[in-house]
């Protein structure tokens, strides 16, 4: 009886925890930049351009995350044919920013 209760409890636990490990796949169609509330969808050609460029990495204390403003002391570089985007490399991570506000819009991995 005790073993059956233990097995039933273990099975219930595994069943409930399985949902926590489920992953969701999101497919984003590449189109022109779209702003939805606080999310910017960056065109694929901008990501490709940034990944292909060699610029020095800047050391920065703290996390570089979407929404963070890059200080004026960090040089940002324009993206050819896309005036709405600029980029830099911070802590060895490529970062796409809004050149007007210097706000991070995407961190590339």
C-alpha cells in the first residue's frame, strides 16, 4: 500500500512538472520593421549586416538588455541602408540599437 501511494505521488508530480519543461516555438516572418508596444522586430538583413561586421568590443559593467540605453561614451555604428538601426559590440555581444535614442532593441547571440 505504501509503495503504491509513493508511486502514485511520484507519477502525479512528474505529470504536473512536465508542463514546466514544455517549449513553445515562435516563427516570425521577416518583414519591414514593426513596433508592437515595446517590441521591435528587426529585419533579417540588419541582423546579417551586424553579424558580418568586425568592430571592437566595449567592456561595460552590468547587463546589456533590450530597453537599456547605451551611454554616449560607447561608439555606435550605422547600418547601411537602414537609418533606423545602429549597432555596437558590448561585452563580446553584438547589440542593435536605435541610433536616435541609443536604446537597445535586440541583443544578438
